[in-house]
C-alpha cells in the first residue's frame, strides 16, 4: 500500500502531507522500504513460480 492513501491516527490528515511528527515519521519509514514492499504476497508467489519454471526450462534444455 502506498502512503498517499493512509490517514494518520494522530491528526486525521493524509500521511503524504506530513502535518504532524507522526505523519512525517511514518512517511519516512514507508519511503525507506525496499523495492518489493509494495507487492502483495500473491504477486511474490507468482514471481517465484515464474522464476522456478524458467530455471526448470533452462535445465531441461541443457540436459
């Protein structure tokens, strides 16, 4: 989830606006996450299955 849709429980403003210290801290924390942080678990599973299938295909062609 992106932080532009999240609402701060402290000030009730969108976190992306950074109105209070809690908003700013959460915005900074969300921006520091890695490149796969926005993917849901199902997308990660699909990527893993595609990778395994590609590796199996390469192994089959070399044998």
